[in-house]
C-alpha cells in the first residue's frame, strides 16, 4: 500500500492547520475581543474556522470575525487559561437569553386576629 503524502491525507498529521483562521469576535473596549466557547464537557476553548462560509454556517451571518493564525490565537487566549483551540466546530449553542428581572415578591399575608 502506498503511503499517503501530507497533502493527500484527509486528516493531516500536523497539529496546526495551514493558514490563518477566521476567529469569531465580539465588540470590546479595544475594538474587538476573541469570543470564547465551552466544549461539550464544559472546558473553555478558543474557536477558529478555516473559511468564512464555515463560520457563518455555524454562528450566523452577523457574527463578526478577524483573521488570526492559530499560534496568535493561542497566544491571545493563554493568559486567560484557555489552552484548547477548536477548529471548525459543527455546532454552537445559541447565546443564553438575557436575564429578566425577577418577579415581584408576593405581598405578606394579613395577620390573623385572635380573640
């Protein structure tokens, strides 16, 4: 059996993808901030996509993004304790709904008079 060349390998042996990633961002005090996500087990992860199409298919057309190489993304998130980078996730849960103000406390029951 012929050994597959690196370019023909459907799952490349390299740990890092080639080329810059499309990284989702949100507005922040310094123009934009990298969005962080949770893995299915609850760990924090940075996310990058290999194409704009993959990003918009997963997160929607209105999601902002910047181009970053994976080492740069890791360098940005490492000070936050985030050491995992997920490339091309297939699913992202919607953002949680804003917390509504709690319902007003019920009025205390009137005191009973005995006697």
